C-alpha cells in the first residue's frame, strides 16, 4: 500500500510499535436496544474496574446524541 501524505513518517506510524504479543485492554461487544433498533456497544475494561463504553456502532445518527451511549460512561454489570 502506498500512502501519499505531507506528514512526517513518525506521525503516520505512531502507535504501531505494539508487539505481536502485546494486547490492549479487554473488550467486549454488546447489542442493546437503541432509539430505532439494535445498537452495538464496544465495551473496554473488565469486571474489576468496571466496563465502560469505548465505541458505539449504529446507523442511526440520533443514537450518537443519546447520553446513555456516550463513550467513557461506565456500564453496570447487571446490564451485561
């Protein structure tokens, strides 16, 4: 793949230095009911520190305006 950019190589490759064996925080995908249908939440963290919303996957733009799906919000264990 060729990438044409005016940015220095250090900016483009930043964050790619993780080794093959290194893993980020555990994540989990959960389907919940949104305003217009199912919404997928990608949760980060774990049971000890609690699960928090890392990403929202939805095709409805109004789901992104719902504060219940805001990234960084913690999700109680009983909802999983």
